[in-house]
């Protein structure tokens, strides 16, 4: 932590790989990861379970060693360094609070290990406890705390030594929905206030979109796409990202003379080698449904409404007629529109400009 | 499991099983309870309970030979249990937390003493100590007892260690604790109940041992069970009853203590 | 040296040097010549193993087939086998009963069953003798009720030994069985009922096969110590009916024929290892 070199990069991963086993049965948990996490940013690793995000976090934290590649933290190569020698602290998924120590002792643990004077420890603990709003709980033991409280202790404990980088391993997954929402804003605010680089791991795309400055979407040990939330959502780079983030209609099509031809739907402007198979990706909320009679050139259809589902805050429609069923969501009504269609109706679809993404299959 | 509740109740409450269980437990306890009862008999007879008296216990406590044997037994058990617990703790840490090649082989060796018939161990130890020139006596007893106590100490310690969240040690490292401090501040305190259970188990196993002790004990290093056996040559006297009852008391205390420790964990 | 090796060394070393090595030396001793007052002379001899089956005439060195020792071996196996069977018959219902109790009662029963195990085996055997003797409470009760005229010979015979073995090792049968039943998924039984099995068929077709590893574990834990049992035949059998354990012990006390004792011990060890090996193979095969 004395290495306060002012590189803009908090963490740089080069050619990182982690392989388990040998030969034919080798499992590549991580494969050729190259990315740079900038100082003071809220960086998220997002992906389904088994994608390698937790493995990557553990490599940064020093709980595991890479098979190939380098990790540099603030310009310093940390190969071989155990966790106790890295300027990084972790919030563990199940909090890992020391059951035989009080909240105060947990929070002050790192400072005690670093040999700080008692007065400093007491002061810092008080400050951290106030930061996570657990005043009054200092003398409780972990088994006397609720899930949300434990999470905050884990946070305070990791922040107490003043790390430059904080690793968070799915810290909100064990909380109930309402609490999770609140913690999201709190964590985001905390990151802004303290300016610490957060590396956040989650499988929940809503969380990732809501909190991150940048997201790395991972699958099969590789980074599928890296970018700001808007980029990831509006412009998914491939089929996986399109499907994983938000819902997406994924429609097989073939490039023809005028563009991409999707059976049952029509032709969509696209460039590419003639005859190439592509996938059209359209978000369900970026399509408008019109009666079939109103179809214009450029619209998709005709289609038939197969199912109408009332979701509370929106209406979800399943439309048949193309090679795959299409899903469209419409706002339920009120100021934002009051459209509704019944099963069996003949309709067509109009896409918002730029809503149709053409992806390699 | 509420679905076929009546049916599953069927198989859970099979007829006669409860009776069998009760009879089995009675069968296990009856001799012991009878022994203890008659140790308080004011008469010498085994067949007639004359009255209750402490006299046989008084005789036992006054008996120097018994006291000497008891002291030997306790000393032996304390040393053997303590050394075995330390060794077993080290082994448990290695087996549970570290990568060990040929773990199955190590596991087999650690459990080996549990699989060998006691008489085999007894004479093998006798043969070993005499062929190596160490002879019989307290030293050989300590070595032999420590050896067979190791697996008994190992079991509760391993159980406790595996139930400990390994993330706790990772968290301690993350918070800048070096390996030795991680061990003393986090692992050891949380392991403590397992260590106590392991020690108690090893202690009682050593205290109770007869056959190995009888082969290895020499003059002056008799253990209590060996001495009780020699007392039998005069028949089952009330003194024998009394000493035996005392051993029952010690065993019961150890088991109950061990059980309380286990209960406190959960 | 790597840390884990350092940590394992004391315990593994102790066991290998002070248990495995002595057993190996014992096997070695079994092919040496007995010295006069105990111990061995370092001269190879197969005499110990020959003695098991044959008696050598002192004068003309001829061998005649001798069943004395084989009888003792046979008796040990038989006693241990019967004890195992009895423990099974008593232990399975008991374990089942305990495993199907509500949690509070369950731990109470378990403690009840385990406490006797921790009482000194010598003390337990003495206590059993006390009860079975002619002057003991069972005989007095039977006589006072008028069921018998004189005392029944309950002690100092094979019956007493068998009872002693069962009483010594019953907890060893109950506990592994209990563990196996605890893990048993009772919803399998409901599935069986759903498929038209009655209680008896369900028990034999579904429960027993799944419990088999527990049954085998319990069986071994009774049988192996049973054949090598020393105290039960000694105290409850009155020293007249010898079993393998006593025979071995005698060679190192009165008889002073160490190689013979070593040979018997080696055979016992071999039987133990074979039994364990078979079970381990079975268990490994069942896992794949």
C-alpha cells in the first residue's frame, strides 16, 4: 500500500489464464484475459455462474495464482504475492466475518495486523462503523446480526485499512430484494465518496447496469464485451451479450441482395457477405405493435398475436409467424400509452431506429 | 414430506423396534448399574444387598497399590492424549487445508490403528520394544498409548476443521494477517472445541486400555485396569466393584463433558 | 521441506514406526525359533506354522495332524460370527428406532447407546460376570420365582462369552447403522409405495440395499475385534474355553513360545486385512 504510484490504471491484466487439470480434460476457467481497470472507477465483472468472474477476482486478490499471464496493481507486478502483501481488500460473498470476534474487533482486524497504534484503530473503527451506519452494534457478535448488517460489517472491515482497490464478490446476492435495492445506491454513493476503485462481481445484470462505470461481460472464461452500461445494453457485441443482458429477440436471418432476410418478417438493412447467416437482435421494449393493415415498407410482419400476458407494470406479447416466436413488451397504460391487442389479432411490428442489431451468428 | 404422512409414519414406527431398542439399552446398562449398586453394599455378599455403605470406597482410597496404579493410568493418559492431540492437529491441518499428494494413503495410515485387533497391537508392541532394547515400563507405555490415541484425537478435530468456513482464513489473509497469526487468532480459537473433544476421547481410550497395557507394563508401571485384573485372582471382591465403579464414573464424566462441548458448538 | 509434509510427519511417522513396523517384525518373528525363556533365536524355522496343524512327536520327530489349535480358531470365528449376527438382529431395529425419533429424543438415545462404549471393557466384562454367576441376580430371581431349582449355568461357558461379545460390541453395530439410516432418503419409500410395494417388499427391495454399506461397516466392527477378543473368553469363559486372543496372549506369558504367538497374530492380521480389502474394493466399485 506504500506503492502510491500515480498510474491511471488501478489494475492491468495481461494475457491472464487459469487452467485446471492437464491435457484433454483441462478446464480453462480463464482464457487470455486482457483488461485494464482504471483508478476510481466502479468496474463490474458480469456473467452467469461458471463464467470465470469469481476466479478472476480471486486472482486479483491473491487467493489463487494464474497459470499464465500477469497482474499488475498500480504498476507493480504482483505475481506470487499472497493476499496479505497486496494493497487490495475483499468483501466475501458470505461475508466471512470472524464468529468469535465482535463487530468492532472484526472491523479493526486489518489495522491490528498492520500494527497501528491503538488510538488510531479505535478512531478508524468508529469512523467506519458510522460510515456503514451500524453505530451501537460494535459489541455484537456476527451471529447476533441480520444479513444486511453482516454485509455492512464486511464492508466496513474491508474499507478500514484504506485500500486503493476493493474487491466485492457478489456481496448483495444473499439479501432480499428491497434491501438489495437500497444497498445498490449506498454502495454506489460510497464508491463516489471514497474514490476507491471497486471491482464488483455479480450475475445480476440489473445490478451491473445500475451501478457500474464499466462492465466486462464474461462467459466461458473470456471477456465477451467490455464497455459502459449503455454500450453493453444498446449495442451488444455478440449473441451471448444480447441474450444475457435484458431480454432479446434473436432472429436467424440471411444476408441477401437488399439486406438481411428474416423469414416471415421481411428485409432489414444490413451489410455483409451475401449468403452469410446472421442473427438479428431486438429488445422487446423497442418494438411497437400495429394492426396488420397499417404495415408499411420497413415494418416487420405480418404476425399473429399468440399470447398476451399481464405482468403488472407492463404487457408482454408473444407473436408467431416468424422462424422464432417474438416477444414484445408494451407499457400497461396511462400516460405512456394505452395499446392492447388480443390473441389472434393480425399485427405487424415497427422497430425504433437503431433497435435492430445485426450480429454474427 | 407431508404428502403420504400416514404411510411414512408406518415405516417410521415399525412394531417391536421400540421394544428392541429399550431392551438393547437395558442390556447394555444393567450389568454396569448392578456393579455400581453392589459397590455400595455394606456386606461382602454379591447376592444380597445388606445396606448401603461407603466402606469399600474407603478401602480403595486407602489402598496404596490401587492409588499407585491409578496415578500411573492418569499420568499416562494425560501425556498420551496431549501428545496425540498435538500430532493429530498438525495432521488435520495438513489433510484438510493443504494439497497433499496421495491423501488416501495418508488417511489409511492415520486410521490404521483403528483397524488392527488390539491383541495384535499388544504383542507387536511387546516384540518391538524388547527387540529394540527399550524394554517394558512407563516409557514404552507412553509411546504405545500415544500411537493408538492419534486416530481418536484426529476424528473430532478433522470434523471441526472441515465445518469451519475456509473463507475465514482467506479473509484473515486479505486483512494482512501472516500465516502464523492466522493460525493463532482465527484457526485455533475456532478449532478449540474440536481439540478438547479430541483430547477427551484420547484420554478415555488410554485410560480404559487393558490388553496393550498388560503386555507392556513392568513392575512399578502398572496401570489401573491391569491392577484390577490382577485383583480378580482373588475373586470379584467388593473392592473390585468399588474401583470398577470409580472407572465408570470417570468414563461417564468424560463422555458427558465431551457431549456438552459438542452441544455448545451448535 | 514442504509445510504439509512437516505437519503430517509426526503422526504418520509415529504410526508407521510404532505400529506398522512392530507388526512387520512380528511377522518376521513368526518364522524364527523360540528361545527358552521367551524371545527368539535368530534362526529361521517354520515350526510355528507347522505347530498350528501338526503335533511333533518329541522322540521321533513324526508329525501327526492335530486339531487343537484349529478348534480354537474355529471357535473364535464361530463365536464372532454368531455375535455379529446377534448384533445385527438387535442393532438394526435399535438403530432404525433411534434414527426415526424426533431430534431431541434422538440425541438422548444416541448418548445412551454410546456411553457404555466409553466404560472400560474390563469393567463391563466383570459386571456381566457378576450378573450371570450362580450367585448373581438373574439366577436368584429365577430361583425365587420358582422357575428353576438350582442355578442355571449362565457363566463360564460359551454362552457367557457370546453374551459378552454382543454386549461389548453392540454400540459398534448400532452407530454405523444409525449413520446410514440418517442419510437414508425416506421419500424413496414413498416412491416405492406409489409403485405398489407393500411395507415388507419396500424394506427388502429399497431399504436394505441402500443400508448395505452401513451393515457391512457395522458387521466388520463387530467381527474383527470379536475374533481377537481376549477378555470375554478369559473372564466369562473361565479360562477354559480358549479363543484366538487368549491363545496368542498365552504365548507371551506362560507358554513363552513367541514365534508361535507371532504366527497366530500374523494369521489374525491377515484375516483382518483380507476382510477390509474386500470391503474397500466393494465400496470403491459401488462408487463408480
